[in-house]
């Protein structure tokens, strides 16, 4: 039997399975670290914490039994083409990491079928698919609270960016950080997302802005994703900003993105998507097209930071090139909405960025009326959206953008999964991954209604309880 303490004491690995500390020790805080884990002869494990506490656990906690969540007051399957697929007083049975059955009201597993099954009570709870965040920047060093103060005093995001702060200041901190420090910070960022119910997220590079550094950030994402309960879908964002040393020769930087970063990220299997920040002060429409052509050529899917502050025409280009998503869209025009409506491209709306940059809300209802599929993301990043709360994004979408509660739920589950090309997450259907969230809430509308509060009781990833 192989047992190691992993990741600065925030998880253990037992025979290849990674189990986060929070699943072993409910109540453990982010600052708590495991020092030692050892198997004792009498079918127990001893865990020792850095603060001197220790705990004995029976070895059954590691066995990953089948899981039954019963008496669920409201289950959102998100399995229909519209609405949330609401079922009441049902149970969900999971085995081997997958949903096996949604058991209707009135039916129960027999006594013998329940043997060896981990049972959770869903009475008074809402159970949903694990949330899918389609847009995050989780791998960086440092933080930018000083800029937050400047913005609060009236500076704009673009002014700070053009003055050499913004993305560049995070690039300086990230370049200087060790691989281990980046892993540790990324791990904590993913744990924050998990605590709000996220079980899968997209994650971008974009804070190194040179070939080896961007590949290093994608390696950090891969290393953390392999061990953390959250699955990360990786995106190369080498075209996030032109770094300081290339300001006078941006063509050389573009050549590096096109001829080095993209081919290597693709051939080394480090990225599934390529993203560009198409904006005043970042990359032009023509540059975006060149980067996208190279990405397509290398077999990467396309996502775009488009029309965040100004209309650059990025949406129409991305839609025309078959991008998976266009993200932000605060400044999108009616013509671009029409172009988007003719495509298969998802709109990923990021209310946290609009809120923090005091930008107008993206025209969500116009997009919905045009038939564009909508997903919602946190845009978790140190500059424009320092939040890991996807439920808060639902609240903002409902309260400020005119999105219905049902559409908001779809936008963080089935539609965000589709925007990432994922075929077996985002819905509760037999055969899909058993990624589920149990919310302490009397009604699914309660969660965006009672905003800013964390209603998550339990997160389940691949049929295992991963946070308590
Ligand atoms: O999505 N707009 C570009 N990228 C991020 C912000 C990155 C940063 O400010 O560090 C965004 O808002
Ligand atoms: Fe972003």
C-alpha cells in the first residue's frame, strides 16, 4: 500500500487515489496542513496536522463505496433542452464514479441493495450537477489589491493596463515564482472554486508571456489538475498582452506565439484551446486572426476575450472561424450579435469582470432573444475579477442582466460544459460523471436569491465526497 502526503499537506495519495484533506477531516481550514499520514495495524489511519492535532480514521473512508443521495427535495438534472429538469423527492445512485440511476419518488433501494452504500440525506436540499466554470485564470503569483484601491479611486482598468500595471504586474510576479509556489497558489485557487460547487473548470495560462514560461504555467495546471478534485480544461493564452520587452517589436512577440507557443502547447498535449485578448491595448483583430489560424492549424479549439471595453469585431471573426466561445461581450454591437446567432459559438458572460471594471452589463437578453447559447463564468483572475463564486455570477446575471433563474442554472452547468466540448458532465443523466453538489437550500431559486452566501453543503466529484 502506498500512502503519501501531497501538496504541502492539503491532500494524501493512497494507492494512486488523491483524497483532499477537507474530505478526510471536515472542518479542516485552508491554513491547516497535514504533516504525516500512516497506516496502523488495526485498520485505522493516523493523520497528524501541522498544528499538533491528530486524528484516527477507519480505513473504510478510503474505499469509495457506491453513493446514494436520498430524499432529495429538489434535483436539477439540467437534462432537457430547456429549463432545469426539476424532479422532487427523488434519489440519485452513483457507482464507479458515474451516475447509475435517478430513482423516482416513492421507490427505495431494498435493504440488501443498500449494504455497503454510502448514504447522504438530501432532505431540505437542492442537488445539482457539479458546476462548470468556463473561464478562469487560476495560475499566477501575487495579487493586485493596490490596483483595486486605484480603481476604487476612479482609475480605469485600461488606464492601469496602458500604464504598465495590470496584467504586466502579475506577469512580473509570476515569472519570478517557482514551479512549486505556482502549484501551491493554483491549488488554493481551485479549492476556492470547489468550495462554491465547481467540479470542472477551464483554466488559462497568460501570465508569463514567453514560450518556456507559458508552457510552464500549462504544466502547473496539468500537475494540479491531476491531483486536485477539480478537472481543469487547459487553454493557452500567450496572446494575453504584449510583454514590456516586446512593446517596440510586437511582431516578434506574435511570431513567438504563432511559431513556438502554439505548436509546442499543442504537440506536448498541454492545451486544448487557444485564447486571445482582442482589445485596445492588447491584440488587434488582424493579429487575432493570425493567432487563431495557427491554433486551428495545430488542432487547438478557439476561445476569445472579445468586446470587453470596445467593439473590435472579434466576435464576428471568432464566430466565422468556428470558435467554441466568445467571452465578455460587454461592448458587443447588434451586428456582432447577429453574426454570433448564425454560428455554433457560445457566449460566455462574466459579470464579475463587468462589476469590478464598472463596465456596462453584457446585453444578455438580446443574446438570448437572438438564440445564442449562454454560459456564465467567474473569470477568476487577480485583476478584473477576484472571485471564485460562480453562484454569485448567477445572482448578478439574474439581478442585473435580466437572465431567468433557470437560464442561469443552465449557464453554469449544461451550457458551460457544452462550451468546453464536454460530453459527460453538466447534467445528471445515467452514465454521466457523478459530479454533484448538495446545496443547503429549500428551493433552487433560493441560491441566486440569497446572494453572496455559500449554500454548498457537499461537493461530490466522480462519486466521491470531496468537500464537506
Ligand atoms: O478576462 N481581459 C483580460 N484578461 C482578464 C484580466 C486579466 C488581468 O487583469 O490580470 C479578464 O478580464
Ligand atoms: Fe479572462
